[in-house]
């Protein structure tokens, strides 16, 4: 292609792409308030993140301004626009065996205790809150399978895993991961719980998928459990909430645990001990 033709093509492509108006302060705080009041996530200091993640989405979907988009969001609570907003603005980073000291503590301390104390019911209730793409919940399920081994069939150790982002939940349910993502797992787990799909991907086996139920749930809503829980993993999500929202959630989790139940938070997170009845067990592990 000669230079002048090439130039014409570039100009044509450029002019087809919609350009979104720059976000105004009013528009930015409209998004901040919406996300904070509905999902607890505090984006007030995250203007670059918000525009970095939404500019292209708005342009691709034909919006001329942030106001145009936010009017749709605010008028339709269960709409695709709201789902897209959440999918774009949540941070979903996670990986298998993340903060592995928690899984070691679970296997060495919590599960032997539970095996004794729940010997009659054999019903271990675990909630993996803010599960993102599922690596954390599947790791829990593999730990349980390993620990209960031959007695596994006698126990109900199903993990309930929740998140607000539809996109990550769909990914989690598919159980598909890149082979390099499961690399840190023990070989015996890789062979037992994953099936190869093509050269680069693998998928969680049906046996493991049955151990995890994924559901959409907003942590700002009343907790949806009929029975009290034994173990709650709520890691690396409360960093996005302000202190009041976090204290309120921690206390609702406390009420939802059986006496002696455990709560695990992210290893870089902390809770205000003066605002809760949780007993400190070790860094990032608490007990009712
Ligand atoms: C960084 S990931 C943490 C994943 C996993 N827990 C871990 O530690 O690896 C945070 C997750 O919290 C979810 N989240 C944020 N606000 C939420 C809310 N109000 N209700 C439920 N999930 C929320 C996000 O969608 C995201 O997937």
C-alpha cells in the first residue's frame, strides 16, 4: 500500500471510533457514589482507574458521555449496564493457593478440630466470599478432598463461593484455567482434579466442580444463610471498603458463624479489634 492510501485508511478507522467526552468531576462523583452506596467499594481516590477501565467500554458501546451511561445504570438496577459497570470496576486478581499459610493452618489445625466436633453431623459449612474467578474456592475444595480422603463421601464439605461480578462467576463456573495457572499445585492434584484441554488450557474435573457452588451475592446485602457457618474466607475484598462498612460486615459475619467458627481475611488486611467480638488467633485468622 502506498503511503497516501495507508494514511486514508487510518483516518477512516479513527473517525469511526466514538470519542467519549472527558469525565467531569460531577460525573466522576456520580459513579463513586453509585458504586459506594450499592457495593461498598470506595473509588473516591481512583479516578485514573475508573476512566482507564471505562473510557474504552463507553466508546465501544456508543456512549457520548459518562452522564449518558450513568443515566442508563441508575434507571435499570438489574441491567446489562450495571453488570458491565461492576465487571469493569471490580479488581479480581486471585490465584491458586494464594496466601498458602491459610490453607496449611486449615489442614493442620482447623480440619482435625472440625472432624472431631462435627463427627455426628458430618456437615462442614464453608463460605468463600468474594471468590472472583474461583481459584480460592477450588483450592479449599482440594484441601477438603485431601483431608477427608476415604471418608470424603460421608461428609458434606460443599463450599459456597460468591462474588458480585457476573463475568468472574461465569469464569469460575466454567472451571477453565491456563496450565501455567495450576503450575504451583502439587502434581497429584493436577492429575486428579484437572483435565487437559488443548495445549494451553485445562479444566476442573466434574468431581471437584460438584464440591463448589457459585452464586452472585453482594456483601452489602443481608447474609443469605439459613444455617450458621463453620469457616468463612473473606480475603482481599475488605480493602476496597471504608472502615464503617468493613466493621459492619465483620460483625454480620460474626453473627453468622457457629461458636468457635473461623474467619480468614487477607494477610495484608486488618480489622479493628475494638469494634468486634472476634478472638484473634494469628495474623489474619479470627475465631468466634
Ligand atoms: C481481589 S478479589 C479477591 C479474590 C480472592 N478472595 C482472593 O483473595 O484471592 C476481590 C473480589 O471481591 C469482589 N467484590 C468486591 N465488592 C464486592 C461486594 N460488595 N460483594 C461481593 N463481592 C465483591 C470483586 O468482584 C472481586 O472479585
